[in-house]
C-alpha cells in the first residue's frame, strides 16, 4: 500500500493531502489526483498551520480542562446584570484582545452555545478558537468532537482530530474520537482498512486512558464493544 493510501485509511487526511500534492508529477500521479479530487471541497489548503510548540493541557478525571474553568465561573453567576456583562466581555475579547485571548474567548463561547443547544454556533466558535490559536490540541479536539457529535462529514471532522493527535498524541480522548470517525467512514464506505485502523485507535485509547478517567474509560469500552459487532 502506498503512503498516501496508508494515510487515507488511517484518517490522516492532511498528511494524505500534502503527500498527494507532492506526488502529482510522480508515478503515483493518478492516485494523487484521485485523492485531491476527494479532498477538493474541504479546502484543506486553508487549514490552520501550527506556528509554535506549546505545553498541552491534561484532561482531568472529571473530563474537564483548566481552560474550561471559565465556563463554570460564568455559569455560576446568578445576578443577571453580572452575567450579561461577562458575556459582553467575552464578545469584546473575541474582537479586540490578543490572539490567545481571542481563541480562549471563542472556546468559552463555544461551550456556552453547546450547553444552550445552539450547535452550529458552537462549532463556529471552536473553529474560530483554532484559527486564532492553532497550537492547542484542546481547541482542535473539541472542534472535531463537536462536529462529529452533530453529524458533520468525516472529511470535515477528521482533520481536527488528526491535528489534535499530532499535537497531543498521549491524550486518550483524541484517539477515541479518531476511532469513532474511522468507524463512521467504515460504515459509509465499507472499506475494511478503516475498521482495522479504528480498532488500532481504540486500543491505543485504552492504553492511554488513566485509571482515574472512569467516565472516559466507559465511553472507550462501549465503543470497543460496538466495534466488535462488525468483526463477526
């Protein structure tokens, strides 16, 4: 199997796309063209690029991250005027703060929209967080996870999960999400290679999941049981 194919069936669509561009004039030109045609509508060439190395956040046992503390702080405000002012500050930060604060503001707004069942707005905010700070796996991961939850195309979703894993390969959640998207690709396209790689991703998620991550472990175990149904 050629490198492009390995990338493709492993859900590494950005790597497949970049390899296909490089091989347009090689002996694999026909395959490269086929992949580029598949990817053309998704505009991978515009996908944010990592600009620097940063320390990635570690998921807590209760499935939260330090970046989510601000969400709970805002939600705990009981006074209507104070709450309104907090939201206005978020919106102001998203417009006029530095890029890191803009990204965090969009990330917080994404969760608030998600909790209010405004799903399109939530995804938009997570994507904006990635745009303004393309170096945090957390932003990519939540963008991809939310998109997948609300049935976006796997070709939209997977590049966010792919980048989250690239930036934080030891996070069990992103490996779990990779398995979920690969499983959907298997269902859609009926190609065994997607299922094989989904199984490898879920096995990796199981190894990376810490003992204290009980809720995440339950989700991973449930996905593994569902995957087993396709093997018999």
